[in-house]
């Protein structure tokens, strides 16, 4: 090759390197929006609905299909249509990439897709399910975890009238710990309704509902007297300094939820919160959730795995990491009436992971 030919070849190399490889034979990537019907109208400080739309993905290659799900919510300015559009935008990448290089693949997905964290979670979960099946091991084994170490999960009681709150509490008789949504003017009647039915330990989530730090202190100290173990996100996410002020005046742990979306958020929260609630839908999937748990633990913070209202796909994906955490609130699939899959189950509150490759889902 003479000098002129070499220069021409070198100039063309970046173009060739940036081009996508041809899709693998038989590889497919499918997306669909599924409407999940709630058993009870679900009300928090953010919204009230009788259903939730989630994005479902299916990645197929080598005769193996990995399933994923993302549950977008309005709090993060996301919806199912946006999540689907984001997932479809990287179809060519997914079909041409090597799924065994999943960290590299998801790194590229994160570069190409701005926001749309639930959509990215739906991709990540499908890839990880595929990888686990390809290797022939459950995902918890891939992460070196013991399924016997899963924690108890709470069962969530959404905001409602005292009468319906009592009914929901009775329906949760098999769960040793309950999580109660608060954050409105009806907080005391809600807790009193629960306490009229059960003396079980409670965990409470205000979902940024309180706006005043003095009010938050009064309510948290009262909640402590009612047997509440910890409080999630008492103030809006941006009120970190105010939350630090609250923390020095209450006696139960404060857990960050909306203030902690991804791994990069955690270091700045240490002085204001005792722990973090990690959710696949707000972080972008299993890989980022694992990073979040690792960082929080390295800082001496408590860790919790939560979920949105979703099917057994997303909940089972999160449950694969649950042996790592102190607390779990993985009941989103138990709140719906049309779950398309079977995966993680609950026995007297304890999460029971399926002993099958990947997520271990079945229909």
C-alpha cells in the first residue's frame, strides 16, 4: 500500500468503526404497552388511578427470549408511549450488538437515550434475563447472591377513606410488615384506621407530600409513637438541607426515594438521609440499581429495593438483587389483577425467588 492509499484507508476507518454490524440471524426485539388493572384504585400524593400502563420488551436471539418491563410515572415526566419510542430508537443497536457484552451495550443505550429511565430499564431487564438464560443460571447466582437471604417485603396501603383503608389492611393479613402512603391532610385518620385493625410494624411513605419542615417533624414524631419504623421522602426531593434539619430532630430513619434516582445522587444525600430506596424504573435497570446499592452500602447507608405498580417482570427483576438490601417493598405485582407472568412469590412476607435461569419467569 502506497502513502496515498494508506491515507484514504485511514480516513475511511472511523466511518467503518461507527457503522452498525448486521443484525444477528433470527434476532428480534419487540415492544408493547400493557395496561395493568389495579385491584384497588391506587392513590398517592402524586396521582390516583385504576390502572397503570407499562412497557414490555422481548429480546430474542439463539432461540432464547429475555423479557423486560419498565413502569414510567408522571413524577419523572415519563409515560409508556415515550418509553416505547425510546426503546424502539435503539432497536438496530440491540439487534447488531453482542448481548453477552451487556455492560457495553447498556452504556451505549444510556449515551443514545436521554431520560426515559423506565424505557431503559425495560431494555436492561430483557438483556439480563437473556444472559441468565444463556448461561443457564438464575440472575441472583450471576451476582453471587444466596436466595435464602431475601428480606421480608412490605405490602403497600394506598391513600383512601378510613373504611377502605381498614379493608385493605385486613386483606394484607399474610404480610408481617405494612407500608402506608401518607402526605396529605388525612394522615392521622389513615394511620388510625390501620391501627384499628392491626398492631403490625409499619413503614410510611410521604412521597414528598409535606412541604414544611416543622410540620414534618411533628408528623414523624407522632408516627414514631404509632409504631412506624421509618419514613420515606418526607419533603420534596430538592429540599435536602431541610431534610437534614429534620433528621436531627426525629428518632426514626429517613429514607430517600424521589431524591435518589441514580447512583450519582447518593453521595450528596448522606448527611440528610439514613438510607436510599432503589427502583429499577427510575435508575434505568438492574445494572444501575446494583451500582446504587453498592455505593450506598459503601457510605454506610441503609438500602431498600422498591418498585412501581408493575407486573411480575419488573418486580422479579428487582427481587434478584434483594439479598443485598436491608428492606424491600416489592409488591407492585400483587396490586394488579392481570399479571401476564409468574415469577417471585411471597410466603408470609418473605420473597421467594424462582430457581430457574434468568429472571425465572413463567406464564
